[in-house]
C-alpha cells in the first residue's frame, strides 16, 4: 500500500464509507462480523485522525496475517472476573480490540465501584494505534493508561542486540472544557510503521533512530528494516519505560514478551502475539476540586507559558477536517483497498 498522500490524484471517502470498505476486506479474509467491525472502526479512526502509521497503510499486513493462519480472525474472547479490581481476558489468539470490547463493561463497573481496575489481555495481537483504546474512557470521565508490547526490534540502552518491542504507552484524562488530554507514544525513537513509510518514500530518519545490521548508527530506514534495529527514545529513560511495558503487558497479563513468539512458520504474519494492560481510574474518588477542573487548570497554565500544541491537538484538527470534508486517499491506495474487498 502506498505511503499517505504521495500521489497527485486522490479520492475522498466519508469515515462511514471507509469503515464499510475495511469491514468488507476483513470479512472477505475470514474474520467474524464482530472482529471485522472492531478492526475496521479502529483503522478508519486512525486514518480519520491522520494517524497514518496505523491507518489503511496496515491493511495489507492485516490481510497477510489473517491469510497466514497466525491470528484467529473469529476469536471469541474469554472474560474472567478474578478480583474486585482485576479483569482478565484470554483473547483466543485474536486481535486485542475485540477482547477489550468484550471486557469493557465489567472493567468500567469495577473501576467505578473500586475506584480503580486493571484489565489484563493475553494471547492477543495488537497491530494498531493505542489511543483508540484509552480515549473513550476519558470521554466518559475516567482516567485510562494502556501499554502493549510488540515484536523484537529495539536494542535496550547499553545492549548490543534488539530485544524489546516498540512498546507504546497511551494515556487519557478528562478535562472540563475540551476534548480529553490524550497522548500515545512508542517507547522506540520512532514507530516501526513510520520506518516502513519512510523507507517507501525514500526519506532519511533523524539521527539516533536506529542501527544497521552491524550495530552502527544509521539514518537509513531500509538499513533498520533489513537486519538493523531501532533504539529507545531518550536513551536509558525510554529503555526503562520499554522494559516496564514488557513487564506490564506480558509478564503481568500472561502474554508473550516481544521476543517470545516465533512467526517464521507463518509467512506473511505481521501482528505481534503478545499482551496488553489497561488501568482505569475513577477520578471522582479523589479529594478536592473535580479532576476535570484540575486538568483544565493544568492545560490553562501550560498555554499560559506559551504552549501552542498539546498531544492530541493535531489529531483532533485532522479529525475535524476528515469529518467535514471526508478522508483523502490516493487513487492507488483506494484501488488496492477495493481489490482486497473484492470490488
Ligand atoms: P508520535 O511521536 O508521532 O506522537 C507521540 C505523541 O506525542 C502523540 O500523542 C502526539 O500527539 C504527541 N506529539 C507529537 N508531536 C508533538 C508536539 N510537537 N507537541 C505536542 N505533542 C506532540 O507517535 P509515535 O511515533 O511514538 O507512535 C505512533 C503510533 O504508533 C502510536 O499511535 C502508537 O500507539 C503506535 N504504535 C503501536 C504499536 C503496537 O504494538 N500496536 C507499537 C508502536 C507504536 P498527536 O497524535 O496529536 O500528534
Ligand atoms: O509501528 O511499531 C509499530 C508497530 C508494531 C506493531 C504494530 N505497530
């Protein structure tokens, strides 16, 4: 699939039309209706918000993964109520989003009654942006944090060879006068998806992003993809956060570490078979002024010292544009999607 907006001629689709097209692709490649709806909604939301590394760019990867038999497209997640603040889900070797959807009502009920609840998803695949998993909690007044580990491609700080995944962390909190505060970041210097996009476009990466197959620093995305590896962001600090993600998303859930699965017998497999953790907090249990008022005050003060862009602002601007004018896809990408949909 071509990189976003690198073709002169383009088409515009509504978010709903793109979601329907993606749903058809998933159904045609062997998912259940529920899984198709969940993945299509997720992927179209990423495209809508300009999160291109996890939008329609990922569709061929989903398709080849489904075709390879690596993932269960008809997964039926098993939700287990294990403690007053702890929910577990076995994702049945399926995607993490349907597992989260299945466990969500119980998780929210527990977070509201206990003040905090944990959702531990295992035996799951996550091939998407993480913010769609946390943002909806903040839209209903809850604070949410999620981590997911991916596949070995990041060299821990001070080590010689890759071990960690790109391991993102996403956080969402409500605020009084605006969209929730949301950030979502890979703990690698750059997401693997953005390395692939840069390689296709023939662009160089910033210094400090990765190493080549000999362990030498490189700004060439192809050298990173072909035997090289990524580095954590921020040296030892990003490396520590990436280690934490491995512990929370894999050790605490019962899922695989990023280095523990072997997909070589499944050519075309792309989605990491790991785990995901969510922590949801009900801030109405806190002392003092309402949490949403306090977070609004923090934002006010940040703007007061000159901050122009909060994390999430770019996505919301792009979302507003997409909802008003539709999602722009280049002709080649749209033709590929239609072909995958059998149209
Ligand atoms: P970015 O570095 O692009 O952005 C990280 C966060 O910082 C975002 O919340 C972004 O907000 C914000 N931000 C970026 N630039 C600025 C700025 N100048 N000022 C203020 N805020 C800013 O994301 P990554 O490349 O680290 O990750 C991309 C995506 O890849 C994520 O969605 C992540 O979940 C996904 N990913 C998924 C993995 C998986 O296993 N499923 C693995 C690794 C990554 P905004 O969005 O508004 O720009
Ligand atoms: O972009 O690093 C990434 C990634 C890994 C798994 C899904 N996305």
